[in-house]
C-alpha cells in the first residue's frame, strides 16, 4: 500500500475549497498523474528489456 503524508489525515473536503483552489488541485493532480505514467512507461520498458535478456514473460 502506498502511504502519502498529504493523504494520511484522510480525504480532503472539496466543498471547503475555493474555485481557484480546486483548479490548482486539479492541475497538481494532473501533473502527478503524468509523472506516474512516465515512471510506469520507464518501468515497463525496463521489464521488457530484462524479459528479453533473461527470457521472462512480457
């Protein structure tokens, strides 16, 4: 399980955020998603390379 200090206190009450805060949060989350997708692509590439080299399963 992934533990994140920001979310350790529970979910954020979105109703308390202003429109601008919500927009900023969306942009922050989109950036985090892009970073995760990039890391996932790198790991998948490394796994594929290792499987090719060592005869594993893709």
